[in-house]
């Protein structure tokens, strides 16, 4: 990692996603002295600060020392304050950093509109399993970005999980719908299984334990085995058995696939609306 990422990082916003990235970077060997954080909530809101006294944190960009020249500026702020926050970071354009945005719904064109047309911008959509190092991030590089900057962004995002790239930014709306929002769908599945177990007569604590462990275990199989999801489903479904009885309901017309298709479409459309 350090062979590619030997520069300085300015992290703008250190909430849940910013904090997950920070923890991942340190685990991968990035030196805390090479990171500067802009976080209005201050050092007390950032857990790694206690473990890394050399980590610098300021409340506003005006307090970033003039001799700090970032190689990467990472935007990890809430979408609601994005437009008001980003323009202040145009002061670093002369340093030729790559601006890496993990802000949902904000296009590379929107970033350049706030910073200037020469800004080197990469857009990334991680998801919340990044907090346990099991995220998946999809990146898109704005036109004109050099390969080294793409490699740097790939390294930074791989600190919290797998990374894929798309060449068409329009696909980021569907990415947001599938993987960005996707953990909530899985949590809903576990929640629904738990409630159904209780309805079937299980004690609440047992129903909860069974649902959580089953979803986690099945996820581990998806990650570790080369079989497709369809093959894994088939492998545990005996003809005429209990699993088949349940799947006859879940896979019926109007069942899980139809609902998921509609859900992904709704999330994709909402992502497009938020980008306007």
C-alpha cells in the first residue's frame, strides 16, 4: 500500500464512513502524521485520535496550516452540507490533489462545478459494512484523471473492503440502489426472519440469534465459495422438503424477486433525483 500511497491526506468529515476509512488506512500502514482531518465536532468525536496523538484535527478548513499540501482530499460529509463545504477546498487546486468524494448522490460534474473544471475528481460509493472491513466500493473517475490518481483512490478505498470501477457514471445510481442501500435490505431480511420465527412460536432471543447467525453464515458462504447464489440456493433445497415449501412462497409471482426489482428501481430513481 505504501508503495503507491506515500503522500498526505486531507479528510473532510469524520463521521461513520470517514471514521471507517481512517481506521482502515491506519491498519494498512498509513502514518497518522500524514493525515489532517477537518471535523467540526473536534478530536473527541474521532476514536482514532486517542490512539494516535500525532493525528491532526481542525474544526474548519481555514485552520489547515498553509504548509500542508494534500495529495488527496477526501470528502466524507453529509450531502446536505456538500455544496456549502466543497468550494473552500479549491485553495488546494494548485497542489494538484485528487479529490475523492464518498458523498452519496453527488456527481463528479457537481464537484467540479464547485471546485473548478481542472479538479481531478473520483467518485466513490462505499457501503456500511466498511465499518467492519467488509464493504464494497464502486468508483468512477471523471474524464482526464490520470492512472496514478485512480490507483491511489483504489488503495484508499480497498482499506475497507473490495473495490470495483465503472466507466459510465450513470451506473452509479444503480450501484447506490444495490450495494449502497443493500445492507438495509439484508438487515430487513434478518428482522423479518426473526419476527416470523416468533410468530412460529420461538422465544424472541432464540429467533433473533437464529436469524442473525443464519444471515451472517449464508453471507460468509457467498463470500468464500465460488458457487453462484442460485447454485447455493439450489444446493440447500431438497425436492418436497421444508426449504422448497418456503421458497414456493418466496419465489411465487409478486414474491421476493418482484419486490426486490421494484425496490432497486425505486432506489435508483431516488438517487437520480438527489443528484439534480
